[in-house]
């Protein structure tokens, strides 16, 4: 199985010299099994260059097939899709997966991104065959030789984590999520951090605990876990209501789940290359002190990892 | 007046080593008038860095006031809106003007970008600052007169803005696809005698010829508009997402030669680049 990172940034793309090494494109990760099954997790701006590369092979002649798993539909996870060239070539088959919602139909959420007055090419003009598959929380399914497991995350409007298993290897993608300690997110807008004297209700605590153990189960024994570590401890104290984690949260989950390697991911837009380096150093120090050693790296555009049998 | 480029790219931000010099952020230009008024033209991802610079001053204390002009509502011109820091400071006041829309329509467009499925803040009303939407093709901001002129942009329109203040004129004309005969008399009147004409230059003439009409300009269109409207300086703008810094250098050099061939030696040319300020 081959894992390639095309976009590692959260919130919005950040071009410029200060993000040159880790990259400024928003979230997109490609996973290909040895048998050639192609999975793409999230369609941030990084998916544009992936699309260009795919158009150099079978997608150019309309014979490509890919499965796009969407963690959630916040802009930084879907804004590259209208620029994904394989959509515009007849014959290509694309499958889009995301969590089922009772308030919105998945196709219409995606189509509305390509509507006037926002974009000149309407979704009806995509030439490829595009199928949408809505997932219920905790769904497990197979895509050819690949097993996919899911669980819900703690994020405004809810996000889905995915685990991908093939070729004797396992990768989990856990973004975006807050830790499972202070706030339980639903759909609602949170204008600020919760008041310190307001305690979580017993039922919220129970839900968070169940969510946390489901995430640990999803990551259990994974070779690689890609985790939303957008915040430093300080930033989390100020902005717990936006639904992102710190490296320490990711290390906690990975250590409990016996994970081999953790990839810090979804870097904050204002995090410079030097600051990501510093965050990585801190995380390695922390992970090194645990009984179960977790290897830590910081995801960057172009990172290419081979897992299991090739 | 002082004009600063914060985002000069079209379509989609293009981060990476190949775009570091001109910049990969989508369209955003700021104008600071001599009387201190602040104007932001378009709100692509470049707006984030402009917002950060404003937060260091009055906008960080909730005492800022600015006018936002939107040429049209394609993503690359509004996607920075949710990430413009000064919108989140209560006390700041903004007037948003999108010349082609009535104010209710403009509000609905911006609200759709903020909706819960796309962004956690859910409404621009939750951002904190006072943000008002205005329609209209003529406004006054401090001592400046601003007029909006609708240009053809594929099947839709994009506004060109003319800002006149203290004897100086700035024209911003991004996202325009002229008919075969080039800019109309009405368009040239709107552009006339600009000290700085910021003009759409998405493509080289060769690349433009290969696209089905999408309502964008080539280098030839930009030169044509500058020569016929008698611009003092032409700034190329809104480059294709795949153009590298070298490609843009080449556009500027070719633009210089084309201006000279047209006898417009006195018109200067520059390639708009993030972080560059032009004083008029």
C-alpha cells in the first residue's frame, strides 16, 4: 500500500515562502493498494495536482476509477474538487463517500459548490460518472481488495474518521476532531469557549467517552495514523470551540491504540515551516517518554510512504 | 493613494516553490487613501494576510472602518471572506459593495459560503464586526469617488472599479472577457487615463486561444485596454494557477515589447506581486 500526501494544511491554503517545505495546500491524501485500488481522502486544494498527475495515465483516456472518502464538507476538505480534472473526462468512474445527514443530500452539497454565482462550470457538466454513497456512523465496507472502517469524530457539523486496510497494512485518517474532553460538538455554532464553571452533563461525558474509545479501536494496531493536530496547547486553550486537537491528544490515542507511526496533519495556516519543525520536536520528546513508543513525523506535501507488501 | 497587492492569482490558490515570488494567493488588493480611508477590492485568500496586517492597528482594537468592493462572487474573489481577521473583532465596521447585485442577493451569496455544512461560524452575523451590504454603482468613500462598471465575464458579469481621489485614478479590471472587437467605448471610458490600471492577464495569447470562452483576458487584451484607455501604468493580474514565477516574468517582458510596438513607450508595466505597494 502506498500513501501520498497532496495537501496537509487546515482552514485555507497558504502559499508563500514560509510554508514552502511542508506545503500550503489544504487536506488531501491518496492511498493506493498493491492491486491498484485508488482511494483519495478529502478534496482540499491538494487534489488539483493529484488530478493533473492522474490525467497522465488511465484517467486521461477515460478509464480511471477512484474512490473519494470525504471526512466532512468544510471548505478546506472539498474546495479542490471543482479543479479535479478526472471529473471532466467521460468514462472515468468516481465514487464519493461521506456521512449521511438527515438535513442534506450529499450530491446537492457538492453540486452547490459548482453553482453560479460561485463557479463557472456547473456540476451537471462533469463528464465522468460520479456516484455518491452516504455512510451511517460506524459503517464498515469493502472497496475491491480494501477494507474501510469509519467512526464519527468530535467536530462542528460532525466529521468522519476512516481506517483503510489492505496488503497487510492499516492506515487511519482522523481529521478534523477536537479532543474528547471539554466539548461535545453537534451541529450548532459555538461563539466561544465554554464557561469554566459550566460542567459537561453526564450524558455528554458518556457520549464523548464512547467516541474516544471508538477512535482508539479504529486506530488499533495501525501502521500509520494521520491526525488533526492543528493546535498548540496555548491555541487550544483559546479556541477549543473550533474542534481541533493538539499533538498530545494524538499521541494519547496512538499510544493507547498501539500505533507504530503518527503523522501530524492539518497544520494551522499561520504555522511556518520552522514552527512545524518545533511542534514535531516537542511531540517526539513527549512520545519518547511513553511505555509504548510511537514514532512521530509531520506530514508534508509530497510525503510518500510504502506500507505492507508493495 | 497607496495600492497594495495581497493576492494576484486566479481560479484557485497555488502554493509551492514555483509561485513564491509573485505569490499564490487569490485576488485581493487594498487601497489606502490619503485621508486614511481603507478599501479592500475582492476577498480571495490574499485577504487573510491583509487582515493580519490590519489587526496590528485600529482594526485590532475594534475601531476600524473599511469598504469592501467585490467584483463578482466566483470563489477566487470571496473565499478569503471567512478568514479576514478584522471581521471577527466587535466594533469594527464594514460596508460591502458588490455592484452587480442587489444587497439582499449579495447577502445570500456570502451567507451560503458561511453555511454550517461548509464553515463552522454559520453566518457572517456571527463574526462580530458590523457588516453591511450595499448595492449601487456609485459611492463616495472619504474624498474618493468610486464607480463600478459591469464587464462581460463569460456568461456572467464582473465589476470593474474606478477609484478617483485627490487627482489620482486607480482602475481595477479583473475577470473580463471582451468581445472580439475588444473593450467597448463604455469600458474604455470607465478605464480612461488611469494612473494605475490593474488588468486581468490570466493567460498568454497562445493559452487563451486554446480555452473555450470562459470570460478571461490574455496579455494582448490587457495591453489593448491599457493602450486604448491611455493608462500611465499597467499592472498584470489574476495569473493562471499553473504559471510559475518565470512564466510571469516572461509575460511582463512580452507585455513591455507589445506596448513599445504599439507606440506606448510612456506606459509602464509591472507584474502584480504579493506584498508590493504602488504609491500614486
